[in-house]
C-alpha cells in the first residue's frame, strides 16, 4: 500500500482512483514520515486497470474493519489519521489538515470554492470505533471559527457507516464557539458528549455546511478524544523494551514468552509503531554463537495461548493479524480480532509452521527470495522458507 496524495488546489482533486490491477506512473515523494505518490494526470498516469473478481454490490454496507475502543487525534503528523474519510457531498471543498503557529488541526472552508446543488456540504468521518469496547462512552474535541460574522455551520453526528449517503445517523449537540466580530473565536471545548445511547461499531462525523464561497466561515477542529474523558490519557501500550537481548533456538512454545523469527540467520525486525500493517524486515543479529543470538529486544513477539492457537503481540502490544483482503502482510490491530489467532507446530527440520486460523493457507514465512518475513499463501506461492523460533533468555 502507498498513499496517493493530491493538492487541494489540483483540478482533479475529487477524482477517485481506479480499482483493480494496473500500472501507476507517478512522482515518488517523501512527506514528514511517509512515502507518497503524486500523479500529474490520472488520464495518462493510471494505465490498464482491470477489476479483480466480482464487483462489489453498491448497496452492500461498508465493512468497519478494525474497530477500536478509543481514538485520539491531534493531527500533529500533518495528515488525517489512517482510516478517516473526508468527502464532499455537495460542492468542491473537503476537510484537510493545516497548521498555524506550529499547531496542526483539521479545517474546512468554502472560501473561493464552487458550490454544488446543496451549496457546500463536506464530511470528516473517523475510522470505526466499537462503543461496546469503551470503558468511558464519551467523546470531546475543540472547535475554532474563523470569520465568525460570515455564514456557515458545523454539525456533529454518530453514523453506522462511513458512507454518509447510506448511513443512518443521529445528530449530537456540543458546545459551539460563539461568532464574534473578531477574525477568530479561539478554540472552544465541546464538553463531554455522551455516547452511552449507542452500541456496536459506529463512526463519528463532522458536517461542514455553507452556501456562499465569498462570505463563509472556516471551521477547525483539534484534540479529538473518543472513548476516554478529556482529562484522561488514551490507553497506550507499554513502552517497548529497549537495548539488546539474547534469544535461544527452540522447537516449542511457552505461552507468554517472547520470540524472534529467524530465516537464514537473519532476524525479523519490528514493524514501526506508526504503521497499521507491514512485514518483518530481515537483518543480521548483533551477534550469533551456536543456538543463541543477540538482537534488539523490541524485535521480540509474545506468543500467548488462546482458544484455537496463539496470538502474537509485538513490542507495542499490537496484535499481528490477518484479514480476508490483505494476504501478504500483517494487519496490526490494537485488540484481538478474527484473524489474530495462529496455529503453531514444528517441522522435522526444527522450523515453525505458523498458520493463520482465518486464512489457513497463509503461513508466516519468507516467501521466495524476499527479504522479509510475512504471511504468504503457500498454496499459491509454494516457494518459501519457514522461520526458526528463538525464545528470549530471561
């Protein structure tokens, strides 16, 4: 996967990328901490795309994916959080991340835009959140209005889909800034918004509404907290172990112990904390002597016995998992999901057969001659090397 980024000033900014398989010609760029592709002309830069499999029924509800119990967003990485949706249902203005005086926030404005049939109506929608998993069924955020005397409004909703054209939604009340003659209202706390009337997987959406591109307000939101109170901190996994540790080669699993995966003497490294999916990049250990290797403690993966097999959690407490759509990389979940359970057995040569219980042809291996360890469909790609497990020496 890779982000395809387009400037809000681009003439084709509202164009949807094609689905299926094809060739993309683009400029490779690096922004903050992410690689991105920049297309100059979608008519010539997206080539030969063909759909894969049967088309999706347009009336099928969106799949929530990895719904979490908490969301914390301060936009300080300069972009919308992974899984959030910014979509205009009327007009050509969408939400985006901007900064002023070294503070980042999400903003929407109709200024110099082109109105649609209903003026300007633009949604910012979070990734899926599971209200049943929340210990505190509340949310809060901060709002600032620019150009208060002008027209415009922002509404808050709880939705059952991230597609506002299909979602059932409930409007929520919150404390709004009061328009003043000043250019800015300053940030105003929304108050704690009660979500206890809802159950299951939901989405939080902010709807920007305006009609006059030359006389409209600008809305900004910041410091979004969902699933915990404003004076609390989100549940953050324990800080991973630092420094190096010794690991010893084994042919068995002890629940709760930390292991590294090794292929051809190279250790599978930790997936970066900022990533929501990935593979274990292979690198030489710090040292190796007999059946003992030394490598970064943060490369360790904890195997925990559960019904049906084991879960694997990394140094950040995240579950290395699979789903039915992404069969070549670990999907990173913050809680155990379908696809987080793995069967583990040992081959005659001492290597480990680590098989996902949701996708039973997907084994954790070094596929072909790739330089990473990741899930692979071993029926479709039978050239692979199973890893050897090394257990952390206490």
